[in-house]
C-alpha cells in the first residue's frame, strides 16, 4: 500500500494501479479488517467539512472519506467523489443511495473538475500520482479562496513483518518491484511534503499522525486483505510470474506461527496533512 507505480502509463493502463484497484473493488474494504475507515476518519476530522460546503474527494475508492464528508456537509452541501477505477465508483454509488448530494464519477485525481471547492481531500491516493506538483497546482486552482486541501499518506510501518515483505517483494523480478515512496520523493518525510505544499501556494500546513493497528483473524484473512487493496499489485505480479504458490509456502508458516501465538497483528502510522489555499 505504501508503494507507488510511477508513470502515467501505470495509472492509465488496465495493468496499472487503477486497473489493480478496479479488480480489487469487489472486496476492497470488505474483508472484515478495519483500516480505510479509521484513516478516513482522521482525514475528515482534519478537513472538517461544514454544513453546506462543497467537497471534492479524489481517488474516492468505495467512499471511506467521501461518505463521511457527505454526512458532514448535509443536504445543503455537495460532495463529488471521483476515482479512475469504475468498479470503485459503482460500489460507492450503491452505498450512497440515501445521500443524493453525494455524486460519484470516474475521474483522474490529476485532473480535478472545476470548482470552486471548499475542500479537496484525498485519502491514501496522492502517492500514486506521477506528477504530484502539477496536481497540487490544479487543486489550488479549483479551491475556493481559503479552501482547504487534506491528504493522508503513510508514515512508519511495523518492521516485525519484514520477513513477509521480503518474501512478497524480494520474490519478484526487479521490473515488478514498485519503488518505495517512503525512501525518496515528497512522501519521504513530513518536512518534504510540507515544503512542497508551501512552494505550491498553500499555507497553514499541518501534519498529524495516528497509528492504525490491524489484527487479523487468521492467515486467510491476511491473504484476503492483501488481495483487496494496493498490495494486490504484487500478488498479481506473482501470479503472472508463476511464483504465487512459492510465495504461499514462504509466508503461510510465518502467518500460522504468529496466529498460534496470538500476534497476527500489524500496524502502520498514517499521516494527515492539511493546508489552506494561500
Ligand atoms: C488506497 S485506495 C484509497 C481509496 C479511498 N480514498 C479510501 O480511503 O478508501 C487508492 C484509490 O486511488 C485510486 N486511484 C489511483 N490513482 C488514481 C488517479 N490517478 N485518479 C483517481 N483515482 C486514482 C484507486 O483506484 C483507488 O481507489
């Protein structure tokens, strides 16, 4: 999840990241693991949409943050939720039938619809964009004067899972290993992201961090969870390379041992950065 396939092709092509999420949509956020809702709560607490406001939620997935924003703005407000994965958008439509002021549409987070928007928000999305700088400029253009931008992204992760990570990533040919956004680029530190926002015409830049703990009921749920979200890109690569069975052989004994010891748990820190259009 904290990794990005860089390049325009990667986000547009069916084999790219939006294609991966489209194939994940049937189970995304529905395998009994509470994660995206907790992250979205952090984001919407911080963007704090008020009744009557207009919110654009980019990379909306099945609406973890868009649904929360829609409840906050109420029927006098408006939320437009967009995602490149059509099946995510369909899934959100099914969940929003009682919120007619929440619209959803297929759309690229890099090309936001004209505003003005009081809030532009993105939960666990912007590290997928090949040109974050251009997107920040576009969000600034579509925000109302004093409008707020909010995004969530990953901080530290539980290093006790390193053996699993090594099996998942190390078992793939170099070309299928996505770059780790945590070691380079604007998402490598709080300071680098905050500086970038200031450079692109934002102020009141603030980052908060919350640790999200995830407890898996068993190895099967870990696999279901992995197929249901961004990590799917790596599992599909194993499938293509014929190494999925070997991966299972490497990982399952570890998962079973941890489950038997009642420590099949994982955590990640999630950061939320908000800023105001200067
Ligand atoms: C980790 S999910 C987060 C979804 C949702 N915000 C949530 O918190 O549950 C990332 C989402 O970003 C979408 N996505 C990736 N690149 C995108 C782009 N360029 N434009 C729009 N959506 C994109 C994916 O299809 C996926 O639904």
